[in-house]
């Protein structure tokens, strides 16, 4: 149960049942109580998330700034404040984007907790870059399942369990791969190409470290495989061992595999057709307005912003805004931009609206209004409530080439303080991007379909 609880988050709606200090309600799943110094009591310990908003429904920054470290404020700013009409808070599964529990992610969580260094190696082995049959052979090597002479004696397939080259030494998997006299000669020959790590390591650890090497792991595995193949030819077919011949065969396989990687056969891929589409700003029908929004997240800080504008059918800009959202995901930024754009359009009295944004993920969330468990459920529900008002709103995708002005406003939001800010529609910089969007209509873009 403690393990399951560690993967649960709280999705805020009205914020009344979620503890501000003791529940993981931020996107990162942290507990705010952990950021209070040990010697200081937790202020307002029984308070809910809703208790930390002001009378306008926004975050109460005056209280938050005095009690929390400065680096936590962007995380809170990135969360939509609770709203009294949004229903009860929900407990969601934090390991899935949509907040819904799935056995696969729960199993992975449990497995990661129990995973040892050796168990972790098996995942790396199956991602080894080399022929599949060689990969399965290496799996047998690591499990000591090769039919060596030692093993053949146990199964009464032979009377002699010693190596054919080292007459007085028992033939084991390690002996064939690392200790035999003929094996040492092969490794010596390829020492400039495959630098075998410390030969004094235990055999499995030695194999693991060499196979995991990003630069030479594939060639190391191929050498191991051919050492075993050569041994089988000698033992089963009576072939005479010639070191030069084995080395030439290994080098040939290096070249074959290298060429195979360079000439991957893509003939099985379905042929894609290309379609020409017009990009740039396309005016809405007469009597309608178009709301264009966009989100922006800076890497690696995670600071987010959103912006947008409203234009009429003649291309005139009726309103523009930019928001500093603190720290949140790009999807949350896109949804927040759409919500603010719709709110401003409603306040200005527009009742026939085209909402356009360049995030297909955000559009999917908005259109799937029943997805109440989503980690962005509060924003999605807020947008759903906006769309259900007495007006006509169409939601559609726009290519980035036709969304330059909204993109500029989203980037501009990073320079502002937390919250939403109105932008002068006559500013020179904004007008430049407005004109660029219009001119972009004549520029075709080819896309794969």
C-alpha cells in the first residue's frame, strides 16, 4: 500500500478535500510539508488547497510568498487555481498521463523497487544492438546454459570434460570465452578494436560491462559468438582450429553487420503520399472572430507561458494577451492559453468563435470532455464549461506556420509576472507578426499523409 500511495496524485477541482501540505497535488507529486524547516511548525496545517486562493479565485500570492521557498512558487503558478463549481477533488494515478490506473505502470513501479543490478542487466541485454540469434546466445552465456564439455559429461554425452586445447583444464563457459589459450590469442588480436575491461572481474560482471559499452558492445558480442561457433565446429565436426581463419571470419562479420546498418531495407514501409496544404492565417467567416492561442515551455527549466489573440474576419486584432504560467507541462500551457482566449472572447461579447491552436494533444483533451480523470482535468473541465455556454465555438488545428503571432505572444509571456496580461494590439512587434501570418497564406507546405 505505501508503494501504491507513492504513485497517486490529487487532481484539484474545488480544492476543498485536498490538503495543501499533506497531499501530492502539484504536477511533480511533491509534498509541500517537506519544504518546511524541521524547527518550524507547519502554518495552517489543516488547510485545504482552496484556502490558499484570494477572493477573486486566484492564488493568494501574498500568503504563499511569505511561507514557501521562492523556487516552489512557479510550480504553484503552473497549476490552475481551484474553482468552487468544479466538483470534488479526485485521486488519480500519477504514472499515467491521463491519470487512470493501469496494471502495466503499477507492475513497473513494483519491479523497479525490487530490481537488482543483475536484474537490470537483462533489460540492457535485450536492447543490445546486434543480430537476434546472437542476442539469444548471449542470454544463454549469461545463464551458463551452454553445452560445454563439463555439461556434456553431466548428461553422459562424453567421458572427457576437459578443453580440447587446454588438455588438463575443465571446459566451462568462462573457459571457452575468456581463459582458453586460443581465446586469449583472439582477444589479443582485436585489442585495438575491442578493449576488454578488467579481466580480473567475475565472469558475469566482465561480460556485462563489455556488452553494455556503447562504442564496442556489439563487436564484443559478435566475437563471443564466433568463439563458441568455432569451438562447436572443432568438437562436433572435427574441424582443425586455425586462428587466422577465425579472425578473418570475425572481421568479415563486422563488415557485414556495419553494411546492414547502413542499408536498412525500408521496402516494407507503406508508401506515403504528399499533400499540399495552405498555411498561414485564414480569415473566419463574416460575423465570426478567430481566437488563436499557443503555449511555450523553456527547456530545461520548465518555465511555461501562453499567449493568444482575437481577430475578426477582416484581419483586425481585437484583443491580445500573454500569460506567465510558472512551471507546468506544454499541454497545460496550451490548455491554459485556450481557456484565457475563450474567456476574453466571451467578455467582449463575441458569440461566433473559431478557436485555433497548434497542439493536437490539447485539442483531443478538449474534445474528449468525459475524460474527467486526466491530470489536466480541472483545465479541461473549465474549458468544457466555457464551450457549453450560449454561443457557437468551433475548435480546430492550425499549423505553426499560421500561428506566428500567438507564438510571439506566448514567448513574450516569459518576461511577465505570474498571471494574465493584456497586450497592446497596436504594438509594432505584434503587428509585424500579424502581417507575417497573413502573408504566409501564399506559402504552401507539403505534408505526409
